[in-house]
C-alpha cells in the first residue's frame, strides 16, 4: 500500500510541529479526503508526535495539505502529485505503453513515424488506390458467374451440374465398365481386364461345368445329380483347384437345386476360394420338389496369383433331401 508522509515546520525551519489538526484535500474534487480527526469516509492522518505525519490508502491524485483550518493551506504542501501502485501497474502495462521498435513485428511493438513513412513509400500511390476503389466500388453486391467452361464446350462424356464438372458415363455394352460406377472404379475394372489379357487370363473364362457322358450310348443322357441323403449338415458338392491369374476379379458358381420337402431351417450354399468365402440362404416359398436356378459369387481380386482350393458346399442339408445338378463355375 502506498503511503504519503510529510512534515510541518514552524516559523523556525529547524522546528517541526506536532499535535496539529491536519487535513488533506483532493485538488480535483475539492473534497477533504483525510484528517487527523477524520469524519465519515475520510482516511486517518497519523501524527508521529515528532512533527511528521502520514496517511495510507490515498488513490493517485493531486493533493494539498491544510493545518488547523480548511482555508489555511500549507504553501510548501500545495498541489502535491501522489502516485500509488495502480499507476505503477499502468506504466508497466505493455499493452498500453508499447515500445518503439522499428525492427519488431510483435503485438507490443510500435513503429516510429520514419519507419511508417518508409513502408508507405513502397506501397501503391494515392492515384493507384483511387483507380482501384473505382474498379471495385459496388462489386460486392453483384452476382458473379464463373462459367469458365461453357456447357457448349463440354463433350457428352461430361456434364456441368451446379457449376461442377462431373463424369457422365454412357456405355452401349456394360460387360466390363458400368454406368453406375465412378470414373476411378471404371478405370480399375479396365485395368484389371487389360492385365487379364496381357497375362493370358482370357478375361472371362469357364473353370468347370457338369457334363453328361455315356461311353456306350444306350438311352437319354442325364446330368449327374449330387444328393445329400440327409447325412450331414455340411455337404461338400465340389472341390477343385483354381489358379488365380492377374486380373481375376470374381468367381461365380451357377447351379440348380431341388429340395424335396419344406426344411425347418434355412438351406444355404457356401462358395470358398482359399480363405475367401461367401454364403447365402437359398429361399423358395414352395419347395415344390422342382429344380430352381441359383448362383453365388466370391470376390478374389485381393488374392495373390497362385493355386487355391475352390470348395462348394450346401449347409443345413441334413434337414431335408437336397439334390444339386448342372454346376458351372466361371471366373471374371
């Protein structure tokens, strides 16, 4: 806390006077703010009994000292500037009192007038600024269109929608490419097809098909039928080697199946190529004892080139009599 201390001399400059009624007035407001005999909100002035006095808690301001009367001001103690801690904090506040630093760029650095003038000298002239102001005046309120590529200059392979150029595929035949896929997806399909041809994969090829053989013709040929005879819940129908070639994307098995009675649990088929497999429930509302056509596909694009076991199974086949025939396996 800041303290104001002072002494009061008598007629003899060597003598100090104690025991006096001393008051302090705020010069700006004209209000007595402290006294040796304080009243109301006045601060107390303490008498050291040696001719010196002090008061604590005065705010920063301009003060005069009066002795024994509110009109008798001490000439040597008139209009005294007094500063306490708030002034020191204010002076040390760099956000208010910033340093002049022509080489600095910090938040508390200021440039001198000379530095500011030198910086402005390399900027646009007043005339240039006036021309720019004329050019941009009112432009912010205008609606701007940036059709740098008019629709009339875009081929049928692309379309401009809401100002954005979009890929617009259109194929008369979708055996490899697809209109429902993105440009990158179609490029991947095209790349796989090219690799397939280059590596001798032959694009789409048939790996297996059931055939009806009769080494001694004697009657009507029929396809072999694979029957589970309700012996096991997992019935292996087909096991064969498959050589994965670069560009092979998926393996699909086509077959006909007949269930001679309504099963109590769903009948399912499962196709596995190495560690990759796909299974699906085979649903038929009637199970009328007639053959229905089904297919199942496994994506093999992530497999490395080489040999894998290809296995086809019927699941939950012990719940009903199941017959399978006309198996065809193709790779794409």
